[in-house]
């Protein structure tokens, strides 16, 4: 049985809608302004992406 993803966005976003959200499984991203358009990634791809983002911070 599949459950609907739980989406979260940065607490720094506040009420701003100019942000992206990540689902609770860390395998999908969507734009807050267009929640129907979802980008899905494999676990390995998302892991590589998050590692590179963390290095840039």
C-alpha cells in the first residue's frame, strides 16, 4: 500500500512560496508554486545530489 508523500520545506522559507519542497523519503522534489510537477530520483542519485549540495554550503 502506497502512502502519500509528506512534503517539507526549509523553515527559513516562512510564508514565502518561492521555494522547493522535498518529500519525507528524500527521493522527490517539487516547486511550492506548482505542486503537481514532481521530480523523482533514485536513492543513489538523491544521495549524490545532497552530498554535493552539502559541500557547497
